[in-house]
């Protein structure tokens, strides 16, 4: 089964995240948008092939959600910056794992 369309969406997410390193409202908006796009795409994949993508949906998406929550909850700017970078890394890891799964499926 081909996943070129979904893989293209995922690769676009990775492209958008290049250069997003400093916590500010614009960068946070980009991360939230990438999170939403990843969530939507992994949900589509899960519905097409649950046996392949359910683990990504349950585990990787949950890790991304936890990263988003951590950024919102911290008041200290240093902690917020660290959590921002962790949130970005979680999106990147999840996206890369999902791309790899589409290639192997």
C-alpha cells in the first residue's frame, strides 16, 4: 500500500522545523501547527493500517502531547526553552519514525 501522500506531509513537517530553535510565540506556533499536522497524518495512517501504525499513534503521539503540555506549564524562561526544545525533538523523532514505518510498510 502506498503512503507517498502521507510521507510527503511528514517530510514537510521536518522541513518546517529546520531553524526553529528559540522559544518565542512564532516558533511555538510553528511547533503547534506541526504537532497538529503530525497528529492528523498519523491518525490517517492508523485508520488505513492499524496493525502497523497503532503503536506510533499511541506512543509517539503521546510523547509529543506531553512535550506540548510541559512547555505550557513552565513559568521559568530557562525551563520553558528546554521544554520547547524537547517538544521540538519529540515531534522530529515521531515524524522520522512514522516516515520510516511508511517506507517499511
